[in-house]
């Protein structure tokens, strides 16, 4: 049975041999870099110039085992971070668009079904426009009646009552608001129709690309 001090001595020798081997391995590595004038330099240790311009780690056979980029200035780091953020945002947008395109193709396997969904959206807008037109017509008729009563009073050379004047002013505001609403709805409908033309062209392009991949 080995004595404890013999075991400890053997372990110490093993650790020392390992450290020597590691040091020998480290000494076999060198650093090379190119300075601002394009001249190449070699060194057994890292220098400020190597860190400044970036360096390569080479082994005893002259082969590059690692490449370390030069240190960036604060301005360059900020610019790199902004660029990385912009690229990440662009990738998220592209990924979201790709998922939306895939979902659209899965939901509408043919052009007829996709056109039907687009038309359904326009139909809903047309119904809103029709309702607004009916309301506007009704409110315009009410305004015409109020104006008729005022005209009758003036024809009879009687003053127009204040409550009638107030009612006419209020009714004119209602009619004006409905006219603006109707104009806004019609503009939205026209814009939606233009967008749907673009969406249909995009859908057709996706369908064509999918068919080409199948073949």
C-alpha cells in the first residue's frame, strides 16, 4: 500500500508536467498583424498595435488558428449596434411577412377564394356607405323642412323664432358631419380597392412561386 506522501508527490509531478506542456504549447503560438502602413509584424506577445489593428494567432507551422478583429472606436461600436438593430428589425419584418404569406396561401388555396374574401371586405364598406347615404338623406330632408318653416315665417313677414334658428343651425351641423363621414368612407373604400389590387398581384406571385417549387 502506497504511503500518502508518495501519492502527493506523484500528483505534484503530474501537475508540473501538465503546466510545462501548456507553457510549451503557448510558446509555440505567435501573433501577427498588419499596421496602418500595410506592414506585417510578428510577436510572441500581444502588443497595443496588435489590439489596435487586429491580429491573427499562428502556430509553429505558420498556420492561422484564430483571427481577432481590431478594437472598434466608440463611434464604430455605436454604428455597429445601430446596424445590428436595423438588421434585426428588418429580419423580424421579413419573417412576419413570410408567416403571413404562408397563412394566406393555406387559408385561400385558389384565387377564387381569395377574391371572394377581398370582395367581402368591400361589401362591408359598401353597406356602411349605403347606411350613411340614407342617414344623410333623412337629415337633409329634416333640414329642408326647418328651412321651409323659416321661409314661411319670413314670407308672412314674421320673425323667425329663436328655437327655429337654433334648430336650423344644429341640423346644418348634423348634415355637415354626415357629409364629411360619407366622404371619408368613400375615400377609404377607394383606397381599399387599390390595396386589394396590389394584394391580388402579390397573391398571384406567391401562387406562381409555390407551383414552380412543386415542379
